[in-house]
């Protein structure tokens, strides 16, 4: 069982930055592929970014490419999402997700592929 706790959300002006963190429990965090998803009011949950457990491979949604960076610190059981040049359309609840991965360089970009989810953290970008 893995428990995920997100933090770092808040209110920021357009053009600003935030860094989200997701702290995971469990001894085998280093063998979990991780992802970030978001859900805006009235919209379906959408993929944002994912990282393999080796951290060597990452992928991003087109809407955030070049502005967001996903990273992880396996020694700290933590995955991060650095968000720069934020836009009002980035406003959403952001969720961290995890799943076990047998390949060190595999990432997953579809929400049904993930086993564990955090409770979410609100990000609001004002114009």
C-alpha cells in the first residue's frame, strides 16, 4: 500500500511559479512510476506529467510542455512538479499518482494505469 500526500498548492498570479510536492509512504517508492494529473471545475481529469522510477524518462502534456518540470528524489520518497509561467487555465486540483513498474524506464500517462492517488492540492492562477 502506498499513501500519497500532495502539498505546495496555492494562489498565484499569471506568470508566476509554484512547486508541488508529493510525499509517498512505502519502502519501494523508488520502484514506482509517478504521475501528476489535474482536474478543473466541470472538466474531466487530465494528464499533466509522468516520470519513470529511474527518473531518466519523463513525458508531458502538450499544454504544459516547456513550462512544467517533473522530478523525483527517491531518497526522500518525493516527486515534484515545478510549474513556471502559470496561466489562468492551469487552475485545477492537482493529483499525484503512483504505480509499481517493473521497468526502470517506463512511465504512464493514462489515469487508469495508476494504482494509488493522493487527495489533491488546489492551484489557482489569477489573471
